[in-house]
């Protein structure tokens, strides 16, 4: 089946053409980062306006890259939630219009299910597995028994991991979005320079907490600023912060994998681009004979290929979504 996927839940306008679930013919992503940068975060009103400007050119580009036309598309999948309502509605309305005009089936997808299934675009994934979704809005740990059978084991009780990266970068005036900047600066820093706390790391639940870690960084910066904030100390602070965050994510994911005796772990979402997380998860899991599957960075951050993939499974399961489909801003998977 040839599916057009559309994703507009936050600040990326994305469209992709995916054949038979995993053959990505095109994956176009137009990032709005440049427009939100000066505000230090996503401004919902600007996001919806930019989606409106970009959605048709992005879909057109996806069709051209895939060397296809709307005549060949057999179904549409669109992110229905969770996300910013104004942004979601742009994608949903365009998808409805195309589906109506072309008499094509349309399914609404939970953005988190898209992230969760992403490893299937590049790997043959074994079930059951433990999947960590770690992004700017979520830090969720799932036992995935099969496609469509997800058990939420734990989630963050306060900040998402990506949110903590972004806030730490902001308090050090490093720019936006912070995750990728911290990842790069941390490479030249000493991760043992400051012993930041690792909240809930030994807790028996699978929940996470990152706000205490972020506050510890804030107090440390307050104590040494401004004289103590040299390029070197900043590199050491971000390396120590990143190490604490990664230790928590890896420890909790491994605890879950051991408890449920799975042979595969996967990670998805923007923070899954983090080089230390990718390396440390693989090293520590392989010591326990557990395989780790992590999508390529371009598929970890928000994209529409993952939405088309989830759409293929939903259409096969004959899930029906009528035209009165609406945006769902909060939607737990
Ligand atoms: O999945 P995503 O693109 O959007 C959401 O659904 O939130 O994730 C964006 C998040 C941001 O918080 C960003 O700072 C973080 O992913 N991120 C990273 C890295 N690249 C992106 N965090 C740590 N290290 C990275 N290399
Ligand atoms: Zn996302």
C-alpha cells in the first residue's frame, strides 16, 4: 500500500510517502526552529501559521521526491494528537480535504505510536520489547507486546528529558533547541566534574523525574556565576548534566528489560539522537545480551514516515476514522 503520512503536531511540518509499511520513498521535514529561536521555545500561534504556509509545498515535495503523484496514493495517515491543537488541525484538515477529494481512506494516528513503531522502518523488530520514548514532550517507558499492544510501564512525573536538556541550555544561554547543543559541547567536557543527582534511579517504579536534576544545575550555575562560567566550566556542567540524565534513562530501561525478560530494547523520540544515550544504552545492554535498536537520527525526531508506517498497520487492522475526526491535544498511549 502507498501511504501519504502527514505530521504537524509541534514545530515540524512533515510529509512522507511510505510503501508497504517500511519502504520510505520520501521523508520531507520543514523545521520551524529559526522562527521560534528568539523566543527560546515553540510559540503555538506562530507554529500554526507556519504549518499553513508550508503544508502544501511540503506534501508536493514529498510526492516529487517519491517520483509519484496523488493519483497513486492509496491511503492517508495524519497525526491526530497529542500536540498543539492549532498545529494538529492544519495537518488534519489538509488530510481530510485530500481524502475527501480523492475518495481515499484516512486514519488518525497517535504521535507516540508513530515514535514507538519507528524502529520497524529500519529493523526487523522482535516482540515483546521494551521501548523508551524520550522527546521534548514525553519520557515514557513501554512494554511492547506486539504492534498495537502497548503497556505503559512508567513516565516522567514532571519534566520530559528533552525539556530538561532545553531548559539547562536556556539557563546557560546556549541557544535553542538545547539538546543537540548540549550533546555537542559535552563531547569536550568532563562528565565527572560535578556529581549531579540522579532522581528516582533506584526507585522500584518505572517513573522518571528530571526537574530535581534541572534545579541542581540551576543552583550550581547560580553559585559559580558569573566569574566561574568559563567555556571550560560550561562544557563540564553540560557533560555532567548529560551523564546524569543518560544514567537515569539507561538504568530504568535496563531494569524494565530485566524484569520482563525481553531480548530487545528500542529508543525513539528526539533525545534518542543523543550520542551518549545511544552509546551507553548499547554498551550496558550488550553486557546483558540484550539487543538495542535505535532509528537513524532523522527518524528519531518528528517526521511523517513514522506516521505513515503506523497508518499502514491501522488500515490493515481496519480501524475506521470518520470525517468528523478532531485534534486531540492530550492523548495517552
Ligand atoms: O521528538 P522530538 O523531535 O519532538 C517532540 O515530540 O518533542 O524531540 C525534540 C526534543 C527536544 O527537546 C530536543 O532538545 C531533543 O529532542 N533533542 C536532543 C538531541 N537532539 C534533539 N536531546 C539530546 N541530545 C540530542 N542530540
Ligand atoms: Zn515527537
